[in-house]
C-alpha cells in the first residue's frame, strides 16, 4: 500500500488575479480620520510631511519648485508627473486630509472608484450634498459643483480640487474656492461624510495535480471497517482486528475523503490539508486525478 506519493511539479499552476471589493465607509468606521491642515500654523507637521513625500522636489523652499508624486532622483521640468496635477497644494496653504487604513483598501484603492460625499454640508436648498470623485489618475474633482473654473468638463485640470494617493489611502483636498455660494471646499470633511471605493488585492492561486494510478492506494487502515478478533480482548488495533466480512470482497475499493500535502522530507505534519466535498471512490481500473487549489 502506498502511503506517500510525489506531486507532478510539471502540472503545477501558479497564477495571480486582482480582486476588488466595494467599501462603504463613514466617519464612524474604525480608523477613518480627517485632519485640517494649515501651512505654517495648524497641523503644520502634516503639511510639511505631505509636501516632502508627495509634492516637492525636496527643496526646503515651499513655493513654485518642481513637483512630483513621490521622491525620485529624476526631476521633470513638467510641474506634473504623468497626468496627476499637484500644483494646487502650494497654491493654497489650507488642506483637508482624509486617511483610510490599509485594512479597507488592501494593496491600493482602485483607480476611478473613489467617491467622497459630505453629509453635513449642502447647497442653499439643503437637498444636494457635495460629491468629490477621482479621475482614475490621482486627481479629485466635484461632480456637482455649482462653480467651475471653465466651461470644460468637471474632470478637467481646471476643476481639480485635490489629489488621492491610491496605494497610501490618502485623500488631500487642497482647493479653497467655492463649491457653491454657501459652501467652500475648505469646509468639507469637517464632520460627517461617507466614502465609497473599491479595494484591490492580488490573490495568488496555486493549483496542484495529484494523480493516483490504478495500483495505488487501494487499501485502507480506517478502523471503521474492522472487527475485533474474537480471541483477543485488547483495544482495537491493526494487529488485534480484521476486516469486516462485507469489505473483503474483490469489489471493495476505499473512499478518499482527505488529501494531505507535505513538505519534502517532513512527513509528520501536512502543510496543506484538502477536505473533499464528498467521499470519492478510488478506482483500480483507471487513473484518478485530483486538483487542489490554494489561494494566498
């Protein structure tokens, strides 16, 4: 009877897939915080940290120096890096920062899925709340602002009101202008608001193929099919028992319920245990193949 067998490594498949999950959060959600930042005054340490990490080239002068999204040795002559516009952080010294813990966004916030809704502020009619979305490139804009900087689309660079850093869970609202006649962008994220976005996680799937040949694993040591010898009163063991009559015929084949995978050379504790959804009868006529998938 075979006890251990080799896995056919040539049939092992490893693939990665990105899984998204929609998160709906509020100010009451654990870990969600918002901070009002004012350069040179209130929470200046926040302003300085954000500037160093995301907005400046490392120069101690906060003015019109070159901007980029992350520290790098290659400075661009363009004030934007890629299509993320960062110039308004220095244009306005006041910012509202919303922090999202990684327990919600995973590896990153999916581009183009973020939406911020302020539940405290509204227009003069009291029926419309400010909504801010991302454009999929790290820029924030309002989808229902009463005031815009141009006649172009709401998501144009003229109407950007801040930035989102997807892999850090940071939302920075930098525009201090008016969202409506009664609400400024600097007034947002002060009290109740809600956040909606898709989290992104990479799931790596390992698929192992286990093939049983007709002449393998055709016996069982399961005590449930054994009877105690009538001449022995000792506890039930292999040496003090025998197969029950109904399991001694040539038609009997064991059923497989569990497959254990072991580390090479260590056969004491399985590293993976696969429990089958139902018992599978082992065939002594054809090969039997099991595919085991493990998501990490």
